């Protein structure tokens, strides 16, 4: 039997890279088997090192909203590279993209560019602490805000307990300032605030979380958080690294009509290049150095190549609202098709979908928070993942990750996805 090039590469990688991958979920440990190594991507397809083609349902975890290797983005990057790849100094594009972000995102009056979503969330919490003079912050169970120490905290025995480190290397001293609450539970927030009155600088959440699988906010939940934070002088931070410019050109805050004090962004604003940003009210952002005392810096922040890709993407989205109409159509078409097939097979597995994001949970209970998401049959998901991969469909290798669709998906390709789903479900449910 011929050994695949991906298998050869993974064997080599394990000798030099921890676990053989540069980000944990890529190792396929949650779904079994070994990762495939990608050589190239175009439109709705990615191709592995053996030139096998897969219909892509992750889109680099979100940024490829128009599909892979879009000619417009590619041209912008190549043109920018002709002038150099990095200067570590201000450029015109930084001003242009800042103006564009401010015009598109309702909460952002000033914005600082960084290099990743992790940098953006770490910085936003630091600024909120500097602005309020308080130390603690609230995060939601199951919401991922990057790998900063303060965010790698588990809920422990209950949602109201003080956080404990969820990774070696995170100190208890860091954990003590992180308070946890279940998503979609306003009473839990009120209880935490009462127990820590006057000590909470910020409340950060994914308004539409995608890192425990896609979950949707209950009616009135986001507005309830807004009202509480306003009353208590707490900085409300929406982590829209995933949802920004994807659910609407102004993100989830535009979609739900709830305006936070600060917003973190990433993914799409780089058009596929490494990038992040945080922004918010002018009076808060004026605390950021050199305007204010809160220090944050980065040699590669506002990198000219990333800015060129991001500007091209944002200009397009800003001037083509029909993109969101099509993304919504694609999302609903996929979700309805999956649901119909599941029900025809006698299984009403939960499907959460909003716009071009969706998750199929292998549980028949509603999924509204981290606890209900964890009721999913992860072993069955692993079998489903492998069955879909065998049929040429590339999914996120984890039950607890949202999928991200792109406008490159045609009706014909959606039909192939649903055909693969039906075959995969029949296969895994027959054993």
C-alpha cells in the first residue's frame, strides 16, 4: 500500500514540532486518524499534498468569506509586496483600514491593529482594566478568546466558582481575577457582580460563540448584558474575531442591534493574512499608548501586506451587500438539507445556524451553552468526520468548532455536500 505524502510529512513533523502541528486542533486527535497536509486552495476547494480535492467547510477558520485564493485579494497582496513586506513604521493603508473599520463597525470610534485575535483580546482586557482601575473580568464558559493566560480558565465544579487554571503554566494568581459564568444566563452575571461589586473591569464574550460549536444568544440576552454593564460601569467587550464582517458587515452587534464598549476583530480584516484589531469608544481607546498610559505595541502591527489584503476584502464587503444575502441563503440551504436528511433517517440531531456559520451537534437536545454542547456524542462525530473526509468534504476536526461557509459554494456543490452527508450518516448509524 502506497503511503500518502501527508502521512510522511506528519511523521517528519513529529520529530521537530510539538505534536507534529503548530495549532492543537490540527492534529485530528478529537476525530482519530492523522491530519492531511494542504498544498493549495482555490475557490471552494482545498488540495492535499497528494492532490486530492476536498470541498472546504472551514475556510481557514473564517476569513475566506469569498472562498480561497480570490483573485482580488491575491492581486492586492502581490501589488503590495512589490514595495516590500514589512517596515515597522506607519503606512497609508493603516489609516485607510482604520477609517473603514470605524465606518463599518457600530461600536468602534478608534481602532488599534495587532497581529492576531489573541493579541486583540489580551490588549482589550488590559485597556479595560486601565480605564476602570479594576482588576477582575467575567468570561463565559466555553468561549475562546485566544491563548492568553487570563482566558485559559475552566469553570471547575460550577459556573459560580472562581476559575482554576486550565493549562499548566497559567498561575493561580492569574486565574483568581477571571470570573466565569454560563452563556445565556443573566442571573448568573448578576450573582457574580453582587459578589464582586466594584471589582469587575470588563465582561467579554463572543456574542455568537463558535468555539463550543455555534450557539445563539437567547432573545434579550445581549441587551440584558448591555444594560447590566452600563449600570455597573463595566466595559462590555464583544469578541467578534469570528463574527465580525461575517454575520453582517458590522458584525453581530449590527445584526442584534446591541453596541458594546469595545470590540475585538480578526480573521476577515486580514483577507487571510495574520491580523487582529481591537477598538471601541474614543474615551476608552485614548488610554492606549502613546495617547494614554496603557502600553501595547507590536513591530508587525499594521503589516503592509496584511493591510492590503484586508482593505481589498473590506472595501468589497462594504460595497456589495448582496454577499450577505447569498451567505444567508447558503447557510439556510445547507442547514435545512442536513436537518431533512437526519430526520429521514430517524435522528433529529441539533443544528444551530446563523448566516454562514453552523454546527451539527450529535445530540437531540437543544444546544444553548457549554454544558448542553458537551452532551454531544463526540465519538459519533469523529466517525462522521472521517466518513465525510472519505467522501471529499473537509470539516473542522472537532465537534466543538463552528463551520464557516463561503460564497464560493454553488448550488451544485451544496448538493454534493448533502449527498456526502446522507451517505456518511447512513454509514455511521448502521454500525
